[in-house]
C-alpha cells in the first residue's frame, strides 16, 4: 500500500528544494519539562523547518510540486501571495531565484501589527534579498483578482505566468505533504516506532490535507493527523481541509478512497487566540519552552501556536498514555524577528511568580481572557497547567 502512494506521486514532475527525508528526533528534555514523561507520552519532531533553500520550511514541499509543474509547462514568472510576513512568499522567492524564474509577490496587510520590525524585517527583508518584485496591498484587497490581472498583463507581454494561491495550498501543492506521509511511514518501518498522532499547524490547510490524503492512499486510516487552526475559525478550517483532501485524492487518481470527514480530519480551534498573527501568551511560553529545553525554534504565527495546543492537550489528557506523538516543525523562524517586541521582555502575565505558581493558561491571549473560537474539537478547551521554561 505504501508503494501505491509512491507510485502515484512519482507521476508528477517535481524540483529538488530540500534534502529528504527530513530528520526525526525525540524531545526528551521537553517531555520532562511539560510532564509528558509521567504519562508515558513520547514527543518527536520532524524537522521540516530545515531546508536547502531560503531558510527552510514546509512550503518547500509544496513548491517542489508547484514549481515542478511550472518548469514542465515553460512558466517564466511566478506570482505568489500572502500576508506581509508570509513564509510562503519568502520561500517562493528563494526557490524562484534557485530555478532562474522571475518572482512577483503580492503581500496584503492581514495583521494589525505596527512598526518597522513587522513591515520591513523578518521575511520582508529576505524577500528583498532574494530579488522578488514586491507589491504591498491594503487590508481587504482582492489579492487573487489582482494576481490574475497581473498574470494577464504578463501574458500580453509574451510571458508565461503561474499564479500560486496563499500558502501554496492547492491540490497540487498538497501533494508535497502526501509525500511527507510516505516519508513518515518509511521512517516507522525502518525504526520500529509507530506514531499514534501526527500534529501540525493548519493555516491554509494543504499540509494537513496532504498528510491525510497520503495516509488514506497508503491504507493507514488509523493514523491520526491532528491540526491546530491558526488562520481561520475551526469550522472554516475543517471544511477547507476536507475539500483539499478530496481534491488531492482525485489528483492522485484515488477519488474513491474512503475517509471519515470527522474522524480523519481533526482540527482544533482553541489556540489561535484573538486572530491570525496576533500573539498569545501560550504561544510565547511554548516558543520559549522548546527553545530553552531543546534549543529549537518555533515561529510565532504557525508552529508556536500549534505547539502551545500540543502542550495544553498533553496537560489535559487529550493524548492517550504511552503514545508516540510526532510534531511536524513547519519553519517560519524569520518571523520571530518581525515579532521582536513580543519576545524582547518578560510579559506582565509571565512573571516569575506566575510561572512558578500558576497553571498553563490554555492558549488564551495575553490581551483577553476570552476565547473567540471554541471549535468543535473534543475534550476540554485548553488546560490548567503551564510548563515551566528553564532559565
């Protein structure tokens, strides 16, 4: 069954943008710090934050298929879109530079974060270094409409343009994570370690959708892919993910493959906070905890919030005792520099006394104790203990 997944994926043209398979490591110091060891829960990380292009990140898997198609169809200009601090935009610019393609980025003001750090630092600085043509758009812009209009202009000039949606999250882009599912299964076969849960952040949905589609084709329906929504609310994220799973399966010639839209597509919405890109105290704590126990970095928008959900769910027994949990680190660490002020000083809600005497705050934002999205996920929303970050 695993071979049938690989055979289906091998029919698509791809480009090499990262070394594969990405490594898997156990986080034993983190297990002790967050109490997972007391429940026999073993936490592993798959290092998709590593990469040979543009600083690395999960978007490279998607771009391998998207830009493979671009080269196969003689595209010379790629138009990508996202928020100002888009990781996808940065990696698209880097990949295009590597492949000799022109790259145009449409960057929309999606997050109300003021200041030079956010608007000129982090991914924006790298976009400039990689030589992308950048257009900044105000909040509420019809970015896809603008992208299509620009593609028409380029066509009229005799060029051949490809428009890539936000996050590279098309059915073709999702195949990057169907390929990752194959890697995970191969790792399990070689190591004897079977993962009960595969955990990811869900922004534009193709990462989770590709994993689900890949596991379904490989007849691994018991493999639980659990995601934490960081962009949209839980119902919208779940619906989009299900749709992408269906389209990815169809693209792989496996549209008849059965999957349970609820049991096989698990999306939790409690840890997004007030909105996309807005920091939460739980995210700050999670980023600091992993950095101070394992020397690994998470980003503040995607993996940081997802990891805060993972920690809270361990504390509230959402994960079964004696289970193996694989967290896919999706990259995005340049975004930390855009949120410099968030990490520059100890927040008032995270004083020494709070860390020592209070519990995990369950993913609530520092600004507001109320959660905007309770989602449809099972179990208690959030938790009561905060894992202490060593100092």
